[in-house]
C-alpha cells in the first residue's frame, strides 16, 4: 500500500478469470482494514462509478466488476477466507452481502500462487471459508507440478476455451445467509406484483434466490439478456419480486428500498420448462439438452450466463416438492440438474433428501469450473480519487 511520488498507491493484484466471471484478487493484508477505506480503494481500482470504468480494471459489466479479498483462515476446517465484493459500476457502492461461485473457483489457484496453501502432487484440496455466507466450500485444484494446472478438457458455457477441471463442493449449503433453507417457512408463497397474483419460491442454498415463473411475468423464459433488458415492464416486475424477497428476509423494511440498500441480496431467477432457444453466441440449445430454463438478474441487469451459487440454489430448489422450480423442471431425472441459461447449459449435482419432519437435508452440491491467471502485478490508484470516493462510498 505504498504511496508513490506521483500521488498513486501501488496495490498488488492478480487479475483472474474464475468460471464465467473475472476480477481482481487481493490479499487482505494489502488493502486497508477499515471497510469504507477498503471500499474506496476497490472503487478506485475498478474505475467506478463510471459506466465505462475507463480509469480502472472493471469491464463495464456486472460479471467483470467483481473482486475477491483473500486471507489465511482462522476458521476451523478452512485454509483461507474469501470475501466477495461486487463493485458498483454506475454508483459508488461495494456490496458484500452475497457470494460469487464463479470467482470462488479461482480462489484455490490464487491461494496456491500466493503461498497461502501448500501444493500437493496431482490435486491440491483447498478449503475455503466464504465470509459473506459463512460456509466452507471444498475446491479440488488439479496441479501441473507445484502450480495450478491451466490446460484441460473441461468446457463451461460462457468461456470460449477449455481448461483444467476444478471441482467445487458446497456441501450442506442450507441457510447460507438467512440460516434457513426456506426463509418464509414455506416452499411457495403467493404474492401480488402489478396487480398480478403469482407464486414464488424463496430458497436460501449457497445464497438466497427467489424463483418466479416466466409465464407469470408475461415472458417466455427463453429471452436473451438484451431482450430482457429492453422489456422495461418485465425488468420492473423482476425487481419487484426481488424487492418482496429482500423485505421477506429482513434486508429492507420496504421492498421499494431494495435497489438502494440491498442490490445484490437476495437475487431473482425466472424459470420455465425446457424449450428450444438460441444462446448469446448464436448456438441453438435444444429443449432436450436442459431440465430447466433459467434467466437471472445480477445487480439489476440480466445475467449473460448463470451464477454458480445461482445454479446450486436452482438445483436445490428444483428438488423441493411444490416449488415453482420443481413445477417447471422436466420429470424423470435424478442426481443432477441441467440448467439452460443464456450462454448454454450448466450441470449441477445436488443431493437433496426429504427429512421426516417435513424439511430437507442437503448432502452435497457439486459443480465443475475452470479458472486462469490473466495478469499479475501492481495496480496504481490515484490517492486523490481514493479520498473523493471515501466521502461518498456506500456498503
């Protein structure tokens, strides 16, 4: 955190792709410990607020305006702590209320690169404590000698090339934020949005998501992100559903305050039965390739793929009898769920069992990802800009 003669701070950073997201990975010790100071540094690093993020490393997209802060862990059963930060693009805000499983897939490699975890031959297991959601996720990192492997045959939707397969196991991810798999105590709630009565399912597995049927919103469910964004009535209804859920879990007192006070938690997913559609890269996805079609919003914008925590929560939700996700899911498949999202199809293994008391037990939730180190070095942050941001930043 040294101050250069030019009036800039030098901040060590590894720019990494994790799954279908990308962002800076930082050691906690290299950032200020005070939350508002740290947030100001991160905003300066990403060039926010600015729709182009021209003066930083942000990519002007919610998927590329993310950061990971890593430290050795004192938590029992964990090797490193991971704090996920969603960096605002058009506002000076750094949100840490939820988790990002795509960025999570690069935490293990980063920990090995930075010497926080001792490498082992073949596969290095890294136990990651997610500070935002207070759970331990196990990552299996394939090795190339003493460094994380990069090349492999694992392909994931939203990434143009194959890579080494990283397995993430979320274990029992029930109640990650709220402490309950079903925060309202029900698998389905009836709400009214724009005078329309509709059923929703609020599920907290890995991160809380509220699920709503596309048909209830006047949508097909197979729309691509640009089409969703252009449909202002649909966007408003999706955010209204998310606002209801934010109020239901106590994040806000008034659902209308959700954008300002809790923009990233909970999140909303629109679900529909399998159907043919065209992906963002022009590929035809057949109805038989997916068990459920999903469309997610991220920070009030349509997601171009699907968050890892969203895929885990969706797979769990689709296993809960009576949920809107289960209603739309294709029948006759068990053990894993194929989720059709705007960039293709993603597969999740979720082991969910009903309990005798009417609840459910999550035995495990696994997903495969890839990650790659893109750049390592120092970011140079304007000291004057940090001071300006410190005066306006919100958490």
